[in-house]
């Protein structure tokens, strides 16, 4: 049997792993943009799902960041400040992994993606940390 916070913490651990990849690869000119975008999207998805799971909010199996951010708002949880930027990562969740899945004119700002990804992770960690310490709500 899982403890109440276990699913949220598992999602947060995976979000950390994805953020690590973004942080390292964003600085490597040989790394493909789609790989960085994919791991940034996964960080946003898993970090947001960790916060939802922590609040006992049921969420669908989706890669749609906008949908997950809307669930936060519907449940009285303040979304991260960079929510508009994060919504742009949704195509990287599935479509960008295939050659035909992403508009070829799309340009990824690696440094902004890196910083926004790390900020999202920090937001999720703060909420889960506050919950662990007995605080309720956003950081």
C-alpha cells in the first residue's frame, strides 16, 4: 500500500531526472532541440502531476500541459508563473519525437527552456515540501 504522498514524490523524482537532462543538454550545442524540448515537457508534465497528486486531484493520462494547468486552477492551486511558456511544450510530449510531429520552423530557446524548466521544478518541490511540513496551498 502507498503512503498518501508516495505517488506525488515518485512523479517529482522523475521530474527531477528530466530537469537534469534539460539542464545538461541545453548547454551542449550538439544536442538536438527536440530532445531538450521533450525532457522540458516531461518535467512540466510530471512536476504538475506531482502537485495535483499531492492535492489528491485526479488527472487524466495526458501530455497536455494546458489541461493540467487548468486542473490546478480548477482546484484552487496557483499554477507556476511560467504557465504560458510551459503550454508551448505540449507538442514535445509526443509529436516531436517523430520527424513529422513538429513544425520545422519551431525554434527552441535553450537557455529560456532550461531556466523555465528549473523554475517549474522549484515550484513543484516547494509545494510538496510545504505539504510535508504541514503547510497548505502554494509556496
